[in-house]
C-alpha cells in the first residue's frame, strides 16, 4: 500500500516528504482508508 509513498523518519515518527505526496497518497487510498469517495483532485496551475 505504501509503494508510491515517500516517507521520512523523524524523531517522533514518520512524515511525508511533501504536501503534494501526501495529497496524492490520500487521493489514491481515501476510499480504502476512510470509506470516503474522492470528488476531484486538486491540480497545480502555473501561470
């Protein structure tokens, strides 16, 4: 389940490398983890 998750060990536990990685992980696993349906994914817009 964590095959695409980039985690780093901290003094108090584990953290995702970035907020973007966390969002991607939750998008892919939200239904499995919390029985919730994803409405849409947030995308970055470069302007």
